[in-house]
C-alpha cells in the first residue's frame, strides 16, 4: 500500500519526527503546505503529524478535510509523554477511532512569532500565580519561555511497529 507522511511544523520538531518515520517506513514525506486533496488521493495510507497548541493538533482539520483513505495521527508537544496528556489530546481532537501517537519534542522559543511568544509569556505568568499547581503546571512554569530539545528517535518505535504490523489496514 502506498503511504505518505504529511506534517505541519513551525519550529522543526514535527518535521524531524516526520522524516524519521518516513525513513523507517520507507515512504515519502511532505509538508502539508505542499500537498492537496488530489495529491493525497493517490495514497492508500496517510500518517499525519502536527504540533500541539492548546491541546489541539495544528493542521489536523486541514488533513481531515482532504479525506484520506486511511489515517494515523501523531502529535508533537513540549510536555513529557504521559497517558493523561495522550488522553486529553485524543479527546480534544476527536481521535477516538484513529490510531494516535504522542511524541515529546521541545521548544524553540526564538523561532516563534512575536504574538505567540507574548501569549506564552502571559500563560506562564498566569500559571506561576496558581497556588496549587499540577505536575503539568509546574512543567509549564519551568519550560515556557525557554528553548530545549527532548526529541528522540526512539519515541517513534510504537508508531513504526504499528505500521509494520498492520498488514492490510490501520483500522484493523
């Protein structure tokens, strides 16, 4: 079956994961900005990756409108991977019926646009004022406004394993 990895990336973490996945799955990769629904219709399987902002996977709505035949989704965020994070993202993006994978990436604060940097600083300040912080809140206070890279090729192993063990369909 013909497969493609499509991604939307702003600071490079999602693009890196997309390239690693494409390499392991022996398929091509393309930025969502450079693919149309007509292009996508030539593929039997689409692996889509987007970055997380406010628990939403950026670009997912666009790829869904292209009606891929089979779709698996991965998301890249700055938060450490946990079942709680995965469940929240899956629910917020209505991915209950699709294979979904979450990869910890990082943060390149300097590559973000000025409005996004200001918004993140405001969020950090607001969360820092909370009296009772969750583990996620503590992470946000420490991480927002700084740059770091926690991406690791080993994180793609579950997706690659899923891909290689799905002989006819992702939905099986």
